């Protein structure tokens, strides 16, 4: 969710990402229930040296979700 401030008004926009399901695979947007596992991966320096922009803290992961 993205929040923008315009004067005293706060405007929030929500981007809806659809899930893709097959018999063997489910691709879905991150949810708050995914934070622990996502943090475990995104805080690993060996993993993140190959993807992304470096390791993320737990609050950084929560912002991603």
C-alpha cells in the first residue's frame, strides 16, 4: 500500500495483484503471514548477494509486504 500526503489529506492507493494457480504451483502476493519466512531469506547475505539490493531488516521486509 502506498500512502501519499497532500496537505492535510492522506491518500492511499492499493495495488491488487492476482494469484496464479496451477495443479502444482501457486504464485500469490506476499501476506503478513509470510514475514517470518521472507525475513529468513531476505536477511541472508549469501542469498541477497545474488538478488535484490542487499539484506533487509524485519521492518524492511514488513514494508515489502
